[in-house]
């Protein structure tokens, strides 16, 4: 079942939830010596509080640009992007971000790496440390709080990066291919953990991914974009509850939703 970009999902009990993010007729044009690139054109999207939304689309369709605008790291050319009803005007500390290959500072123990976003604002309190330890335990890294990054695998470091993005209790979690560099099996395991972290934290999350199955597994809605100019071509609802286990991967409904998304890319590229 598709929705228009403007429609908000229900909270699973039939009631509509209020948007945390409102994107209105958003456009972004990059001007370079070689000429102009319209990276985003007329993007309209509401993301409800507590919702998990993924954005998929071919390389260059503007996914990272959209995420950067929401993070306040890139200026928009036209339109508006609001967080909690206020225009996003610059970097803010109520957003958590994890990118592909998120770097851990090698000289700091994992717990100190996770606490970094807190340290940027204040001296971490025992409550912050408790939260950091609880997050690490949630992703199975409870035993590694005092380890150094080089003692952890790539997948373990990415799990720590998710904890770091959540440690300051942000209202919005932005994820740009956080598991992109990992093997398929590790990625699948981390998706199960990420779903569990999201489900327990109740955070609003926006994920950019090249993997259709990752998008379907994690999201309540999947936004499909087309390239040059980057536009939303479909918004697809995923018919599973918030808490998900690996068994949904073999559910026929999972395949149906993934196929519906894949149809948009027929002839362009194969996605996970
Ligand atoms: N700083 C910049 N200056 C000029 N053009 C840019 C800049 N950043 C991105 N672009 C262009 O904007 C378009 C969208 O880029 P963006 O990185 O947002 O796409 P994407 O969908 O995230 O791509 P990918 O999936 O390959 O990461 C591309 O054509 C890119 O070349």
C-alpha cells in the first residue's frame, strides 16, 4: 500500500501521530565550476515522531544531501525543512548521526568514544555513563566498554557508533549507510539489533541505504527516489509491526514489498 509523501502513517493503533520532521517543497542546487546540479527537487515528506523511515534510490539521487540538510550541515536552495515545527537553520545537538565507517578515536576506550557527543556540550555525568553502558549492553557490547577500537571488529565498531549517535538522547537519529561496509551476514545481524534499539528507544529515525531488504526490514515506510533531479517517486508502507525478528525476511509479504520497491529500479541497477 503506497501513501503520498504528505500522508502520515498511523501509530499502529489507527491514530495519526504528529510529525517530528516536515519537509516542504525542498530543493537543493549545487553550483560548481563545471555547472549546476539539481540534487533535490520539490521534496515533500512528513516523518512522524517515533517513526523509522528509509530512503532508497540510485547513486546520486540526493539521499546524502537530504540527510545533510536535515542535520543542518548543508543549506537548502528553496523550500523548508522543519524539526519539531522549527526550521532547521544549522547543526544542532538534538540530532544523532551515524555514517558509513563512522570513525572511533583510536586512543579512546569505547565508552569514551560513545560519550563524545555529550562531552561536546558538558562534562559527562554518572547518568550519562549509565546510559552509555546501557546502550552498549543493548547492542551486545557490554563487555567491551573498556576496550580500544582496534580490539573490535568493523561490525562491533559500527554498533558502538549507533550507541554514540544515541547517547545524548537526540530526538532524531540520522543514519547514512551505517552498515554499508560490512558483510551481508553481519549486516543482517546488526539490522536485528538496530530494530531492537529503535523499538526500545522510541526514537524517530531516518536511514539512507542502498539495500532494499535492509530498508524493508527496518522501516515503517520506504521512500523511493529518482536521480537528477532527486525526486520522491513513491512512498511504500511496510506491513509489519515495530518489533521484528529475522523470520520476517522469509515472509511472503516481505518479498512483495521488496519487489514493489525493486520495480522502480528495473533496468537501472540491482539492489540488495
Ligand atoms: N558538495 C557538492 N558540490 C557539488 N555537487 C554535489 C555536492 N554534493 C553532492 N553533489 C551532487 O549532488 C548529487 C546528489 O549527491 P548525493 O551525495 O546527495 O547523492 P546520493 O544519493 O547520496 O549518492 P550515493 O548513493 O552515491 O551516496 C550528485 O549529482 C552529486 O554529484
